[in-house]
């Protein structure tokens, strides 16, 4: 299957700081990328969908000013958690697909801990 | 509201047995169906996709789709302890994000 990478894999930050997470499709062009959040023992929760060169579409209840998503190229999307708080601590996972009708491949995830 | 339902489990099967995982979906016009496996603390990995009614086999895995019954299943033959994970059913309708079920936790007992 296709390869999607995420960086960093783990990050610890202080409350009030911002954290940027990168998601890259390594062997295909990802016209669509998705950002998920997953709390321990809970289901995947879709945060937003981004299409290359367009603004992200956020799911209901997800603050777009807090979770900034940029999908500036066909191989890179970034999620910035601004002014992070302890309740933002979670497992953030991106996935990418070559198009809406194509398979979604997941990155390995980024574990964020906000102190 | 599009919904994908899975039994949360845990589903326990002995090593070597067949594990049967089931999933139903609410949107009748759904077109694409996927099974992902998620180990604890890891991200989901794709096992199989299926688009047409019937069976699709890949190694020890067989996906079955019945659009009339809005039902998709995953069979794992010769289950191994390493198959112990949460299995996520995902469904897509048109140009919309995948809708995931909550997952079924499978435990294969050695």
C-alpha cells in the first residue's frame, strides 16, 4: 500500500504554545488529506478534510482557528494546534488519498501531550 | 446521519479458528467499503477494500459484501494471536469522508 508519514511521532509541549504536525504522502500525490483525533480507547474522530490548494473543511465542533490546517502541496499537509491546552492532548492521525474515490492510507500518528 | 455499526466485542476466538467480523451501514447508496486493523496505540492500517457484491479474498482474509442487506463482513481464517486488534469497518458514499464504525476488538487466544 501507499506510504504516509507523520512528524513528529511524539511531542510534549507547555500549555499555551503552538505545535505543528506534518503529514506527507511519500509515494503518491494526495489531493485529499484528512486529520483525525483519537482519545484513549475511543473511536477515530474526523477533525477536517483538506484538498490541495483549498481551505480545509472542518467537522462540526472543531475550531478552525485553533486547529490550523494547510495543504499547500500534493504531498504535504500540516496541522497546527494553536495555544495548546492539556485537553488537546491526544493521538492525532492524518490520512491521505489520491482522490475522493481512492483508498485512504493512514500515517503512523502523532501523540501530543500538553503539560 | 450516515451510520456504520459494529459489535464492539471483545470477540474471542481460539488460535487457528475463523474470526467473523460484521458491519452494517445505513446509507443505501454507499459505494466503497474498507476494513482497517488498528493495534493498540497505533494508527489504522488497511486490510482490504471491496466495492462489489460477493466475496473478495486476500490471503487469510475474506471480505464479503451484500449491498441489498447493507452488510459487510470480514473473515479471518487460521486466526493468530498477532491478529488480536481492533478492526474498523469504513464506508464511503460519493465524494465524502469515510464513515467509520467504532470497531470490533478481536482477541485470539493461543
